[in-house]
C-alpha cells in the first residue's frame, strides 16, 4: 500500500482500467467543508471523480484507502479574477466597450502557470479581461488541470467591467466618467449579463456601480473595492459581493481590516491571489489577523468565488455530489505553518509543485 501511495502522489494518474469502478477513500482527522462546517474525522469517499460521502465511518469494499493521520481536508482553492497564462491578450486598447468579447479566446491551456497553480492547490480560476476597458467582455471559468495536464475551459463567467481611471484613455471614447455613465446606461439592460464583476475602488465608484447595476437584475461583484467600508450598508442592501486582495505584509491595516468589516455587515467576500495559491493563503491569514473569522476566510477561497463564477453547484464545497477537488494539509488550511500534503483534482492525486510565484502580470 505504501508503494501504491507513493506512485499515486508522484504524478497525475488515471485509475487502473481493470479497477475503474473502485472507490477511493481518503482518511483525515478534520474536514473543512467550505461553508463554515467542520467535520471531525472519517473518510471522504470518491467514485468517478465525485464525492459520495464526506465523513463516512467505514470504507466501501475494495476501495483504495489513502490515510493522512492528523491532517485536514478542504475544497480546492478558487481565484475568481486572474490573467493566468494569458498576459496582455486580455485587453483591447482600441475600443473601450467589448460586451461580445470572451476571455476563453485568450486561454493557453498548456501554459506552465496552470500546471504550477494546480500543483499548489489552485483548482479553478476566472480568466478575466483587464480593467483597461469599460466593458471588457466575459470571464472564462477554467480548471487549472485537465487531460494531459492542460487547463480546461468550463464555461463563460460574469461580464467584466471597470469604472477606474485605467478604463479611460484620451484617444478613445468615453474619456470621462460622465461620458462612461451615459454610454453604460445605453448598453446595460435585462439581456446584458446575469452576473457582473466591476472594478470600482473609491466609495463614489462603488456607489455609481450599484446605481448602474443594482436595479437591473444582475448579480454584482465589486473588485478591489478599497473604500467599501464607506458604503458597506449599500453593498449589503444590493446583495453584492466583493473581491479583495492580494494582501502582503506591507498592506495597510485599513485594507487588512476591510474583509472583516464587510463580512460583519453581511457582504460576501472572496479573495484573489493573482493566480497563486500561496498568495491566497497569505491574504486570508492576514485578514484573519485583523478580525476575519477563520470560516469566512476559508469561504473566501472556496464557496464564495465558486458562486461568483457560477460553478457553486459542482465546486467550492466538500459535499455529496460535488467534484472531488480537495486539498490535504498537515493542519488548518489557513495556518501558514501547515504543509500541503496532497492535491486531488476530480478524485485523482497529482504531483505537488514548488512555491515559486507565476510571472508578473497575472493580476487583474
């Protein structure tokens, strides 16, 4: 069994065809479901890449058993807004408004950054247009590992928009926020998009975003939202979500406290780590240090971004019927002293990677 375990964890594998119907049973001491619940002990039972039980007391006959004494399991991490592997192909300098654009056309599935992300525990990302366009087009929901270690496109995600200064250029219209609001009111209607991610940082930008989108039926997520604390009641009333980060040791205390303040007001918070799992964990840990509850911090890496990207029915939590995308840590998933011991994507263990950061330019 030890030899089998080493083989399983050394590379991406497919089960033995002769035993394709065998279940996999993963034994850990704690299961963090991604929705705030902690299950003590038991087996995660996986068949055909799907969780069929998350705290089983016994193992199905003939199952492969992988045991991790003292370890904990959590859902695979999700980064809702990245430029992973696409670089400058996610912006269009000639036009400000591109509602028909799709980030999936910039997907480079064999890019090494996707393989590295998967091996560090980042399982799903939102490949997103940048903030250089007023309306940048649709995000692409991407699994960082697919057949032959290629990233796999899942579906189109939310519409990406921006009201920040980067969206305005002197040589194309609109050149001001006044002109932008007039144009956006013409563009946005019931058929515009079901979900929108909009880069709005100041309190005024956030307020205008909510006025523009809040009454039109769209699900609204505000990206970066530096001054969200000044309008958090408005965000909560609109049912909006917020994406924050990445944070570092040099981030201001105001920024680090923001997640806790928003969560306390009932605003769902997700984190971005610019396509790097270690940055996600660091961001969550720093927010926890400034008051964000651990269960909300883990939700910000799992279930909240899954909902923002529209994949919450299959991803983001450890529950029966969900994809078996899970991470095994030596301790609490957000304790930076905990080691990542295993990554399983659709029930298959994959090789672990280094902690080297992706190239610059992955942030959105």
